[in-house]
């Protein structure tokens, strides 16, 4: 009996109340990945993680999974937050490459092929929203977080908050996650000796729904979490076994 082919890429998308965005997002992802898939002659998967949605997203996700064999859904019993959603997606993803993005359609799935080629040379490829469609407060909070993060962790990635990223599987197998740590993926990857780079990507205005983040649950929490990341950096195990 032939074993099922392992997908070459898994796209992990946390979802919290994004009902109106789900059909166009799914359509765009299927189109982009099918075009990449044709050249590789391998399968792909889209893994949605429903983080306790209450707007009808859960039922719609199940419908999309029924309509498209490439789509799978995990449902949380309540809202646990984005880091938990990413962690659950990572644990269930089967691809050698794992792409992450938000479900709010502010990222263009057509930018995924910009990041994929660099995954042959780097362990983590990060999107960088150089031209952001955010409020002044969100831009300011991101700038403050970048400066603080650069000083504390030495992380010079411009936009760690950009969820559009490509991970090689070995990064996620090595990197433990805790609440709020999705904001520090590049620093955590560096900490374990992995290579990281960034690529400019488009950032689109939100068409449907509302942002789940503000200055209270974004800036202050991320600055607090910096202390935890700095502690982990100072205690990280870095040993090599000598060849006999």
C-alpha cells in the first residue's frame, strides 16, 4: 500500500471572527498554491485554526473544508490567542515548509511566491510591511516595539509583527512557544542558531471585520514579553558534539 504523499507546504492561518474574509482568502490561496504546485508536482495543505470565533466563521470553515480537500480546520473550544493558534497549526501541519499569515486579507497570498525561493537558503523568511495601511497609533506602537526589541534582543528584523512568514520545519521543531511569543519568532530562531531574512510584502487595507489588536494588548504586552525573551536568550543551550 502506497503511503500518502507528504505536502511540500502547509499554510497555517489563525482565524478569529473573519467570516466575510474566508471565501476570498481561500480562493486566493488555492489559486496561488496550485500554480506553485504545478511546477513541483506535489501536494499542499491549508490549515485554518478557529480561535473561538463567534461570528459564524466556524461553520463556514467546515463548509470550505468539505468543498476543498486541500483545506483542513482545527476548532478551539474557546479563544486562546494567536500564539496558541499558531502552535496548534504547527503541530498538525505536515509540510516541510510552513507558511503563516493572518486571515484578515491584509496580506496578499500572491506575495507567498516572493518568500518561498529564499527558504532554500534561510531557515525563516519574514515578510516586511514597508508601506503599512494602519492607524497612526498602530504605526507608532510598532516603531516603539522595534526600537525596544532591537536594543534588548539584538533582533534587527523590521517587522516581526508581520504574520506572513515561511518556516523550515526544523525551526518549529526546535522552538518552544509560550503565550505572546509569536511576536518574537525571528529572535527565537536566531537564539537557536537558525538563519533569518526579510522580504518586503504588500499590506492592504482591511475590507471586512475589525482588528483584534490595539495599543493596550499589543505594545504593552510585547514590551513585557521582551523580558522573557531576553531571559531565554541568556539561558539557551548551545552545545555541539565533537566528531570522534
